[in-house]
């Protein structure tokens, strides 16, 4: 009995190079902007001293603003990654 090798399909997986739709976080300008603004807030807090009457820009306000900036950055990265997908080439899953 002769084997017909011409009609068999090749079941080997092909290696496809896929790229994600968004860049890694360290390559984005929003990371640079976040770091610059966060440093600016902390430097401004160190330069402007809070007076006894509660006026000024103290460390508590500065860290609140940095926290708000961090949440905003994380939300922006989440939205940027929300539409992206990466194909899983692992045949085990």
C-alpha cells in the first residue's frame, strides 16, 4: 500500500513574529512627562515651605498630587493597552 504524502497537511506550527500595538511603557513620552511632572511637584514642595497658618505647599499636598498623577498615568497606560492584543503562539494553552 503506497502512502500518499502529497495530500497530507503540514500540522507544524509556523513561527510568526507578532508585535504589540503599543510600545512598552519605558519607551513612551507619557512616562517621561509623568516623571518630569512628579519631580517638579516634589521639588516645588521642597522649595515652598508650608507656614504655620497652613498656607503654602507642604509635603502632604505634594504626595497627594503625585499619587493622583500616578493613578492618571496608570489609567492612561491601561487605556493604551486595552485595545492591544498579543497572539499566544503556545500550543499548550
